[in-house]
């Protein structure tokens, strides 16, 4: 079939297998260009490994440090008349490239919140790799079935305490408007924390520790975002932010576990605002990202997922470096985004953006390009007019 992008709101319902492979190869090429990461990880478990920062972590570990990687994710393969999710095609492309380079790469597709998938991962590690020296936790899911209670928790993107009104943009139609979001109730706050907080990360790490599958000195990192004040009501101080507070609570507990297990460490890396499937769903944030991209590209400081994670590995975790923590014990690779001059420029542009001047005041065109690349569209060297086979099997 000939596969074209079909955008529905903040998601594209099609994905292009060759395009996704080209996108993964771009990331591999970026990581392989500089010198290898010295003293990098060698046996890595990535939970949430198929897109975004999780996939970037897997690429950086494998092709920057020659690491063996086990990836866990929940993606949908193709069906009759329907393409697979981009994460499915990404994972096929990564696995093929890693194995071609002589690297171990296996994957488990299923609900990472479940006890069954955790046990499958433990069994595979025990059989193939033994103890891991890096665990990356990068799950992004709208819901979680609790493995102990069976309760289904659904996350919400809402403010807390009071309604929130601000500008937003329909990135597909290019319309700037005002949105008002009603505050979350206590159940919605609790459910969002159950999905996006730190309990599952703790469960994974305890399971690995109990199975004696954590190498002495092993590290674990999870990813978060803080952002500027203009997004705080919907992010930092909203339901997501409260869930991320719980992630930080978990990081401290896991850090203690790893220190007891041979002097390892666990921490949160606060990353830059980027176009991802998750960020596209958050009101207000896509407009902020469109403004941010324009400013940072003009100043030559723009980074994407792979640049961010490579910088984290190369300057904070490995190459003889040690993490530089902020006052709350977090690593900040959002530091270029949060420079005062960058945020001052955002505050200048924000109030004057309208539908009419959106293309001039922001990088909405760049936002759209990055959004479509998530689904394998707009990559150089891919013939999007050619027939392609959407049914692909994970190696």
C-alpha cells in the first residue's frame, strides 16, 4: 500500500515503516559521529524503549557504548488495512541495525505495568545478559492496570485547584485560541499519579534487585520536565506535575536501594520540551514549543531527543563525568532551554502570537515537521509515492 499521513487532532493514525527506519538511522548516525562514550553502559534495560527519550536512550547506549539492550514497550503491530504504530516500526529498525552491528538487541512487547511482563524481562535477562548496569525508565501511557489491585487508572491533563485559561494552538489547522481547562478532582489527581508517578519504577527496580539482576554500581534514570512559568498551571503544578513529584519520591528510594547494592545511583533527568506524542496532547505546550524552537534554532542551541540523551550520557553519566545535581537532586539537561535570555524571548513573543502571525512569530512549520517525523514522514531519501509493505515482524 501507499502510506500517507492521516492526522487526527494531536495524533497521526498512520506510520511509514521505511520512514521510521530512516528516522532511527538518523539517530544512530548522530551517536556514531563523535568518539565512543568511554566507560559507558554495557548491559541495559530500557522500559518504554520504542519512541522518544526511551528510544534515544537505547540508541545512545547501543551505538555510543556498544551496549547490549533489552527494550520493553507496548506497541500495536499492523492489522488488515491499518499500519502498525511508529514505535513498532522504530523497534524493528533499531533491532535490525543493532544486530547488523554485532550487538545484542531483544524486545518484549506488552504491558510494562504488569507482573507478567516484568517476569518475562527477568527471565530473559537471566538467560541472556545477567546483571544490568543501566535501567532507563521512560514509560508514557494514558492508563495503567494496577498489577496488585486490578484497578484501572487513567491519567488526566488538568490544572489543580482552579480553572486555567491561556493561549493554545491547533497545530494541524494553525489556529491560535484561548482554552479554559477545569481543575482535576482528587480521584483524577490520584489516578494520574498512579499512572505517571514512581510506583511502577520502584516495582521494576525491586524486582530486579530481588532477582539479583542489578550489577554493582548500576545506575537508573527516569525522565521528567519542569518548563517555564507559562506552562506551570497545566504541567508543573497540574496533575502531571504532582505525578512527577511522586517520581522524584521514588527516585530517592531507588537511589538508596542502588547505593546499598554496590554504590549505584538513581536520579531524575529533567529534559527539554520537545515534540513527542505525549507533549502534543497537552494544551498550551505545543504553542510554547513552537515559540521555543524558533528562538533556540536562531541561537544555535536547539536539541532533539537524541542530542539531549547523548549529552546526558556523555557529560553527566559516563566519559569519566559524574552527574551535576540541582538543589532537588535532579540532573538538568533542560539548562539551555531555561537560560534567562531564552525565556525572556519567549515571554516577549507569547502575548503577541495570533493565528495571523503564527508562521512569523513561531516555528510552527518546524513543529509540524518534527511531529510528522515521529510517524516516519518527511524523511530524506524515502519515496513516499512508492508501494510499501506495512506488515512487519519484530525480529
